[in-house]
C-alpha cells in the first residue's frame, strides 16, 4: 500500500497512520487502473482497495475499517463511498454483460440452416440418384433368375420394330397430309390469280374461261381435303392397330420396362449418370466436413463466450462476497460500540453530554441500519450471481459435451460415412459387373444351344441328303436298266443301218464314177466333133 493511500485510508477511517499500520493485516500490490473508470470512482477508497490487492481477506479487512463508525462526518462520507462503490459494481456488471452480449455469435442460426439444408440435400440427392442404379440391378437380376434375358430382348426388339413401322407409317401419312396442305395453298393462290382475269382491261367481270378454271381448281381443293381426312383416319387406324408383342413374361413387366429404359440410354448418358452419383457422394463428404467444422468453430466460440460469462460471474460474486463479509464484520463492531454507548448513557448525568452521546447513538443506529440494508442487498446479488454461475456452469458442461460430440463426428463419423459411401459405390459397380458376366454367360449358353441345334439339324439334313442321293441313284439305275435294252436295240439297228449305209455309199460311189465318165464323154463329144470337122476341111 502506498503511503498516499495509507494516509487517505487513515483520514477516511478517522485513524492515524500509525494505528492503521499497526492493525492492518494486508499488503497491497500496485495495479493499473482501468482507463474507462470515472474520476469519482478512481478516488473511491473501496474501489482503490479492490484494485490494489487480489487478497480477499486483505480487501475485507480494509473495507471493514471504512464501514466502522468513526464520527458523523467521516461515517457519512464513507457511507457515500460505499453507496458509490455499490452503484459502480452494478454498472460494471451491466457493462461487462452488455459487452458479452455484443460478442454473441450471430451466425449460429445461419450455420444451422446450412447444416440442415446442405447435408440433408446431399442425402436426398444421393438417394434419388442411386435409386435408378439399384432398380436396374434388381430388374436385371430378376430377369436373369428366370433365364429370360434373351427372350425378353427378342420381345423388346420385335416391339421396337412394330413401333418403328407404326411411326414410319404415321410419318408418311403426315407427309402426305402436308403435301395436300401445300397443294391446297398453291391452288388457292392460283384461284386468286384467275380472279384477276377480267373483261375490259381488268375492269369488267371475270372471264368465263377463268371461272371454269376456278371451278376446276375448287374441285381439286375438295379432293385434296378429302385426301387429308383420309390420311388422318389412316393415322388413327395405324395407332389403334399397333400392339406390343404378346409376352410370356407378364410378371416381369416392370423389370422389362426398366431394362428397356436402360438400353435406350447411350453409353455417354450412362457414364454421365454414374459420374454424377460419384460426384454427389464426394460432395456430401466434403460438404459435411465443412459444415461440421463450422459448427465446431461456433461451439468453440461459444465456449469462449461462456468462459467469459463464468469469469465475470465469479469475479463479481467475489467482490460482492468481500463487501458482504466486510459489512457483516463492521456491523458486529458497530453494534458492540453502540451497545457500549447506550450502556454509558445510563451513567451520564450531564444533560448536554448525554444529548451529545444520544446524537452519536442516533447516527450509529442509522449507520447500522444502512449497513444492514447494504448487507441484505449484497446478499441478494450474491444469491443471484450464484444461481447465474450454476446456470453458466451447466451451459459450459453442455457446450463441452457438444464440442466433444462434434469432434467425434468430424473424425470417425465423417470417415465412417466416406467408407460406407465408397463401399456402396464399389458394391454397385461389382453388382453391375456381376450381372454383366451372368448375362454374358447366359447369352453364350443360349448361343451354344442354338449352334448345337443347328448342327444337329444340319447333320440330319446331310443324312437326308444321302438318302435322297441314294433314291436318285436307284431311280437312275431303274432308268438305266430300261435304257439298256433300248440302247441294245438301237445299237443293233445302228449296226444294220451302218452296214446298209456302207453298201449304199459304195453304190453311190460307183454311180458317181459312171456319171462322171458320162459327163466327160459328153464334153469330149463336142471337142471331137470340132476336131473332126477341122481335119475334113483340110
């Protein structure tokens, strides 16, 4: 305690420095005063005691000295100090509480909104996107369980052909109807042009030839409209006649429809859907990590706020407790002094002295009453602060539990979800590969059965062909055996004919030679005649 403060305390208590020094049992430490404290409070001895030492016992003893009755003037001054200090304590309590209120995190509900929206949206998105994959796997598995994959695909192919044929027919009818529309439009334009073909340089009536042409065009329009109506009627007929193939697997219709939708998607579309599912799973883990981290940060900030509240309540309760205990001790001392004073009044005979003593007794009574009121008020504040401290401690324990829970979610919880998501996606892929392998095996078995059947049929056909060949050979033998006799007769006839032919040829040669000689003789007759005539002339 500084010498200056000792002097101020001695003056306030009405005691000398020596007396105060001899009775005081505390040592104070120098401490910086708060900059925001008013000048009045800075000079308040109660405030100075509270700021000079952290020892509650020393604070109590020093404050008790200020509450002990000295004289009317000094006691009134100290009472004023006490009132001023109490008001400061209440104001300080309110100020610190207000500062803590202003420090309250305003983003807690926005964080809760993010958690509720983002994380749950991620869950719903994943459930929505994984559903078609599970439906496909289950549908394929159900169809494969009855070994109906190829048969159902055949039905689907036939349905597709029928549907395509229907659509082609409808498209042709639509094209025909459109051609009728265009033709009608063309004829209407031509009619308008014919209406301009008039007598008297276009000012008179429409020419008869134009009227005839218009009438012919209108007839053509009616014919085209009739074609339109017929095309529309045919379209309805085509639609009504379209029917799906009668299926042997009506109980698998739902699975069949799911498979059809799957097959209608392109390879790129399948990859895109699968990639979207993977991205959703990854984003869920990332988003959950972010939101849980934000929640943890909010909880840790709240922990700091709760600690500040707890420290404030503890500090204020300590100050009020010191003040209360000091007031109680001072009340005992003052009561004892008052009892001694009242006892001494019985022995005083001097009226003036007695009056003076009675005045002091009256002041002491007021002072004791004031201290009692202050003690009661302080007790109420301490009770309030005790309840508040208990409430804050409960909040602090709950917040610590929340932080621990959130940290657990941030570590094992999210990691577990990530592992499960990875397992699910892997399982889906494995299931898809398994169903693909099963489908391939069933298709190969079906193809093997088909080829074996075809081979058997071919072998039977080959055997039948051999039988057919043998039958043909038999028939040929039969035919050849009949032909043998004919051929022998023909050969005999040929031989006879050839013999006769040779005789005829020889005869023909001889005859030809004779004719040749006769012809030669004929030629020489003329020559000989001429030669003879020449010789005769000579």
